[in-house]
């Protein structure tokens, strides 16, 4: 130290006092140095304490303005941001809403990836099924029913195509005249297939058409044949007029005449 009035820090004063304390007692020069240092240290400490008390009193009684507080908060915020940027390698400050946007983009990306994955798997399954089906692979356990390409035919109108006749007994030859007999005539009607059905009206005769009796038959949808029987009963006449030829004459839905039949032979 060159000058007596040079400023000493508290650490330097303590160091000098410690060194002086280690000297031998009775040395006047050392005692004066120690006394001087202690006096200087106490005065300097007292002045510093008074200065600090004045500063804290002014701070305590001062009312900072609102603008000053805002500026101070901004300054602290900027200092904090600069400290964070320095610790992170001076990276660019991030937007407060950036994490939220990043999370939303990640979710949308995940959803799009899932949809694309499902579409890819579905298309691969379709292609695989088509290849197996083309190469004669096993059929599906639930085959899809195929609709018939043949259109349904509409029912046709009812029409009598033919009438077949038969008679019993087939012969009366050798029977004595005057014998009571019953002759049965059977008519077999044939109509158009797949018809809508309906009523067939006709008349029948047992005496070659000299006398006729009206009758009818009902056909259901799709029916194609029906039989009708009629008879003559009586004594065989000597003039051989009965039993006569019997048959059918259709009048509706169309007109048609059947063959005539009768027992063969004559009574004697």
C-alpha cells in the first residue's frame, strides 16, 4: 500500500489486522499500525452502513409509477428470455402457442396415417381375394345369391286346347234288349299351361246332339287338366236309339267340339 488514504476493502483490512496480530507484542510501530487499521475499518464500516441505511429508507418511501413497474417487468422478462436462449444455445424464441399447434398437427398426422393404413390393408385384401377367386381358390362360405336373368313370364289367358272322351261299358253286344244299364261318359279337358285360370263353360250330349245339358268347370292358376263325367241310365230299347253317342261342346273361353263316343254293338 502506497498511500495512507487509499481505499481498503474489508477483506484487505482483515488481512492486515491478522498479519499485525501475529507480530510480537511491545513493538510500538506494529501497535500503531494495528490501532490505525482498526480505527479505519470501523469508520469505513460505519460510513458504509449509514449509506446503506439511507438508500433503503429512500427505497422504502419511494412509490414507483405504474409505467416503471411495467418497464421493470418487461426488462425482467427480456432478461429471463435472454438467459433461456443463452442456456439453449441462443435458439430462436418459441411462440407460446407453438406447442399446442404442434400437438394438433401431430394428432392430424396420426389420424391421416391410420386412415391410409386401413385403406391400404383393405385394398390388399380385395386384391388377394380376387387373385384367389381367379385362380380357383376356395369359395366364400357365404356365397352371394345370383339373381336369375330369366324374366318372369306373365300368366297366359285360359284356353281349352282339347277334350278327350271315353265310355263305359265299351260294348253292349249280346245284352238282351230291355236290360237296364248305366252308360258313363268321361271327358278329359286340356287347357293352356301356365294360365291364369278361370271357368270353362260347355254342354254335353248322350244322344248325338239331339239333346244338350249345360255345365262348367273351374281351373285354378297353372292347372292344365280336369275331368268331367256324365251318364245315361235306362232299358236298352229295341230300336237301338240308346245309348247314343256322347260328347262335349265348349262355348267359353273359346269354342271347341270333342269327338263323340258310344258303346259298340247292339242289344238282341
